[in-house]
């Protein structure tokens, strides 16, 4: 994404969820939004490149990142619980 200008949105300016590959945000302005400037949620990839971008005045975090886990991770945890004494 190049040359974006996102201002005064009702939620997150950019909301990225369950990414499976890299994302580039460049030469952009993200400001005065009611949520996060950029929210990266539930991703196992996590490659978000932000270059020459201004992120300011948002109600939430400028950049909010929450790691995700794929389904194999959840099944491994649940199978370990079944074997506990």
C-alpha cells in the first residue's frame, strides 16, 4: 500500500488479520482515527513493513500487534492436556 491518507475513521485505520504473507505500507499518513492506526491481528507471519509513514493522534495504539497461532499449535496444546494426570 503506497500513498495512503487515512484520517478520522470510526475504527482502526488499517486492520490486517490472519496474514499469510508480507505487507508493505509506505509514504502514508494515518492520523486521528478512533481505533489503532495499524492493527495486525492473529498472524503467524507478522511481516509488516512500514516505511516513510506518519502515524499520530489515534485513540488506540499507533501500531498494535497481536500474535496468532495456527491450528496445529492449538491441537498440540489440547492433546497435552488430555495426557496430564
